[in-house]
């Protein structure tokens, strides 16, 4: 894999914002027929707009084209009207992961149309494409004196794996013994020698569970060992703890951010975070977590006892992974001392 990157000038501080699944289909799409297109972001909108870089896992296809995927059994098909690209633009989303189990819900015609819509609106994407080369290609960002490469892969829907001339996702088993995984790890190692920050989005495993599987921990560690600076897990509808491994953050699950799902009593999927990462050059300096509640197809900052409970849960989950989060008045964080 050979990618030409322009070398960023200077080493200014840069604020990155990461959130998990953004699903604008079904009932969200219906609601956006009347509601303002920025509605799903609620009072979090300013946080996105004030950042230097914003990322989400786009858990639907944005297009007016295509027919539901029927070649393999599938319960849910998520599509959002093409006009709803303005919802992403309202939050100034720079980059989306398309490596997930909904990007081909309306077959290859809708996927191709969404890729065109994203390019037209200058939103970068990674993890899917009209062929394998495009699906494997990272999104490359140069801003505020920092260069970022963001790769996106998924172990969901193996039938959707892109081929040389076949649209699909960057499919990859999350097993360090797998040959495909070993090739990917070597690619990350090669990219690490070129400089810049490397982030990897992994849409892995099932929908539930607060504890990361052992194989996910092993895979995330292997990514850091070979050069990744930030590891971002998605797919579970709940957040998971944060691990700092070799001074690099691993977010095992960013959780849901905008969705239509019923709230689970045991693992509430309406609880989420905005994950802010401050970097200088290709070095992480600080992490801030802002607590969010998802309700009525909208994300808003949590308050009161609900906020305290969500924060306490994240503190406990992260402690099990060896990370001590610092509690502030309205957020959790990790100071620059951790990353020295």
C-alpha cells in the first residue's frame, strides 16, 4: 500500500471529536421530513462545530436509490434520503466510516450513489468502495499542522466483502492469526514509517456487552504494536471502557449516538459519549469524555443523576482495563501526564 501524503507544517494543537453509530434511516428519516436537518445533534452541535476534526460511523446508506438487500437474510434495512447529507454537514462531519453491516442495505446502486454524494459534499470516507482498493484506502486529513490517516474495517457481513471489481466493505476477521489480518497489520506498520497520526475504526463483534472480547483486546494491542495511534471500536450499541496501551488510547466501543432502537433495560443503548482527543502533531495529549443521552432521535448532553450514573459506569469499565479516568464537573478525562 503506497499513499502519498503532504507533510503537515508546524505542530499545532488539534481537537478531534469521535462518536459512534449515526443512523439517520427509518424513523429518523421520517422525522427529518419536517424537523430541521440539524435536529439529531441537539445541544451537542456546538461541540462538533468547534472541533478541528469530526468522525462518526455512518450506520446507514444515504441515497434515494436502490432496493433492499435480499441475497442473504436481513431484518433491518437502513436508508436515509439524499437530502439528509445536510445533517452531517450541519455538524461539520469530516470523515465517516462505511465499514459496517448497513452500508449495502439497499444494494450496490445505493452504495455507489452515497459515495458520489459524500465526494460531492467533501466528506471523506473509509471502509467501503466500488472495489477493494477503494474500500481499503484510508481517509487522509491534513489540518492544523497535523496529518491523520483513518482506516476503517469490519468483521460483519462477510458476503459484503469488496472484490477487485465488486462494491463492498473492507472486511477483515478480527483475529491476529488470520492471514488477511496479518496483511493489514503489516500495512499499518508500513504506514507508521511515513509519519503522521494513524487511527483505525473497527466495526467488530455483536451488538451488546460492556466487556470487550479477549480477541478484540489482542487485535487492538497488535494494531498499536504495529503503529496505530488511536483505535476506535464500533458495532456494540453500548459504550465500553477505554484502555491506554503503550500511551495510545483504545476505545473498545463508542456506542450509539443517533438511532431509533428501543432502549434495553439491562444495557441502556441511549447512553453515550462525545469522545474528544487533543493531539499535537501525531501525539495524543489529552482526552475528554462528555456524557450524552439519546432520546427522540436526538443526542443531548446528560445532566443530573443520569449523567453521574453514566460517568460512574465508564469509570468502572475503564478501571477494569487499567485506566483511571479523572472526574471533572461535567466530563471525564485523561491528562497529558498519561501520554508522556
